[in-house]
């Protein structure tokens, strides 16, 4: 067995390197087949597909090509062992799972299904995957308008009553979305965008407070920051931990936590520029059920846009998200459940519905599920807790007990709601995957909608 390691660069697999040990034999996975495996794995892993589904899809593709592949995922790289009649070799692919793009995931899964069904050869599949990798992001106009609509919808859900306040929330979120897109072309640092958008939201919120245009809860500053929360990374990390992928799961959760810290820091710095702080607590306003449910649907549509979900697929998470919010209202208002218990019940329902839907549509479960329950995120409590911590540090021993108790209460609420949402979503997924493994593993027909072209094939996608 040779111990030499040879760098290989394929046109469709930049950044992959191969270390091989071969013996004389009849059948060998060609460089083109290895490149196809590598680019498929990269597209799925980098764009939000769950780790288990990425591994299963790549192994399924290799089986369809006539050899065996074993995928070992890590943060920052995928190691793929390719076994054929000549022996074994390894492909190490540099890729970080920091993106969420449902269109790319669904299209990649569709290509894999086509190859496994024998309707697409390896060369045509590589051409298709190269076209998928070049999918443009959501247009700036759509991205900004849906960010504005989503933030305003969250403002309605959390009790913003004044029309001018909702307009300011929308303008702030839309401007933050444009800023994020501009920064994406200036820097590859994953934390610059959320920090800068939150900083802008905090500054606009401070101005609104000075002009007496914001509520006591500072929703003009807070709501644009809620649309920045990295929910899919948190869910994927929790799923990895539950499947004993400790290092990868911890890395995903650490990444999501760092983004959240950047959002909180940017918001508080922006508010401080105007000499404004977040309140320890504030009065809550009851929102009519009809307005609440409609606003939840708008928020789901916004998050679907952030995750590049095709327009024609959006009604599914929108309807489920509206149903989820109505169930939450019923659980809390009629059954007397706590906020955390209501979130857990709702997420159990959403997780049960979304597991087969995500498999059927070949979409990443974490993005689809989180978009449906985005209206449940405890954003106000999270940012208020962060502001309380800053207050405790600034006041030191002179801080009032009420401030300390408020921070503890807000922190406990945040932790309980996040745990309830996370476990409520992943328990049904893992249960269904365990008792009905066909839902998790079996190839299905992708619901591919929109348009892109290759030399020989056309998909309708965007």
C-alpha cells in the first residue's frame, strides 16, 4: 500500500485533495466520478443540508456510480473515502457549513436522484452541478423587501401598535439587508454582516427613541435584529449532537452562538451611540389572533426568502407557520400553558409535519422547520438579557436587585424557549427517521421548481 499523498485539482472540485492507495484491479472510480462526488458533497454541506442527509445522499450517489463512498464530516472539511475494486483512496474537501440555500440543496438532491435512477450520466450530472453552484443569490430587491416585511411582521407579533413604528422597523431591516449584501462583496468574514446590520438597527432605534417614535420595548431597534438570528445552524448543530457527532455539532452551535453575540453587541453599541439602553422589562400588548396569525405567515415568507426557497414552495411553510402560531395562541390562552410549553407543543407538531415534507421536497430540514416557527424566537428576552448584563457590569455592586433578577428571568426564559423549540423540532425528526427509516434514507422525486439550464437538461427553479 502506498503512503504517498497527491494533490489533485479538478475544474469542478477546487480545493479537494486526494490521497490514494490502489492495487491492480478491473474497475476504478474515474477522476470525473470522484469530482462528481466531491462537488455534490460540497453543495449539500455548505448550503444547510443536515449532516445525516448529506452523508446518505453522497453514499447513495457513489452506489449509483458503481463504487462505495464513506463520508466523515468535520467543521471546515469533508473527508470522503472511496472504495472500488482497486482499493481505497481519500478525498479531503475544504468546505464550511455556514450557508443556507434551499434552491441549491433541492437541485443537487434532484441531480443525485437522476443519476441513481439511471436517467443522467456522470458528465451531464457534473454539468448540472456546476450550473447549480453558479446559482445567483436572491436579488437585493427581494432580499431587502422581505427583510423589511419580516421585521415588521415580528413587530406586530411582539406588540408594535403605532404605524410609524412599523414603518421604521421595516426601513431599518431593509437598510440592514442592503448593508449585508454590500458587505458580502467586501469581506468574507461571517461575523461582519450581522454585527453591522445590528449596529445600524441599534442606531436607528436610538434615534427613534430620542424622537419618541419607539415603544418602551424598543421594538424599532430589536425587531430588525430578530431576522438575523441563525436558527438553522443551531438546529443542525443540535441534530449532530443527538447523533453523537460531538465535534461538528459543537462547532455548529458555537458558530450560531458567536453570530448571536455579534448581533447583541451590534445592537447595544448602536443604542449606546444615542445614549439609549434596553429596558429591564416592559408592558406587553395583546395582539388579535387574526393579525397575529397573518403576521406569522409574513415572517415565515421572509425567512423562506433569506434561505433562497423557491416562490412556489413558500406556501407550504407559510401555512404550517400560521397553523403553528394559532396553536401556540390556543395552548397559552385557552389551555394555560407557559410560553416554553406552548413553544414545545407547537414545535412537536411542526417537526412531525416537516420531516416527511422536507424529505419529499428534498429540502434541508433545519431551514424549512425554523422558517415555520420563526415567530416563536425569544428575541425580545434575548436582547433584553444582553442589555441587562451590560448594565450589571457597568453598575457593579451598585446594581439593583431588580436588575439582577430581571436578567436571570430573561435568561431563563430564553434558554427554556430555545430548548423547547430545538427539542420539539428534532425529536419528531429523529423518531420518524428511527421507526420509518425509508423516510430518511429512500430516494424520492424532488419537487424542483424554477429555472436553470445545462447543455442537455432544464429544471424549473427560481
